[in-house]
C-alpha cells in the first residue's frame, strides 16, 4: 500500500523569509522606496513572483513588480491573469531593519494580506 503524501495545504506554523534569489530584488525595491518598511512577497504556483514595498500605514510604497527567476519574462498564465490570487502558494512581508513592533506588523499584515486563521 502506497504512503499518502502529506497535504501541502495544511496551515504551517513556519516563518516565511525571502529566499537568497529574492534578496537582491527586495533590497532594490527598498532602495527605490524611501517610505518602504518592508516588501510584500507573493509566490505563485507557476514560479512567478509579485513584490512591492509597503509603507508604515500599510499602503503601497512602490509599484508592483512581477518577475520569474532566471527568465526573461513571466509565464503565459500570469500574462493572461496577472498572477491570479487563486494560484498564490505563499504571501508574506519581508521587513527591513529595524523591524517595526509586533503590533504594527500585525496591523500591516492584516491590511495588506488579510486576516489568517490562528494556528494552535
């Protein structure tokens, strides 16, 4: 009898962080966004990514950038639907140093990414 693969849809209690290949992009976005205190990173199932700086009030501090690692362009699916939220696998904010307080982070996360169910 084959083992069942654990569902990747389960809510995980892990801290999402920018990957090495995203860090240069994050730094570039923050450098061009003086009001930015973090960068929203949205990863899609196709491998494309969306990023934008966020200000201390939770409003955008830069234009949205959409790209795909080691590719000249985003995928055809994203060209059609602009990276539909139904295909999002991970979304989080990478905070710049010094990071804001936990209460500020919580407020901005809720405004930018929506409320998520609490993990017990």
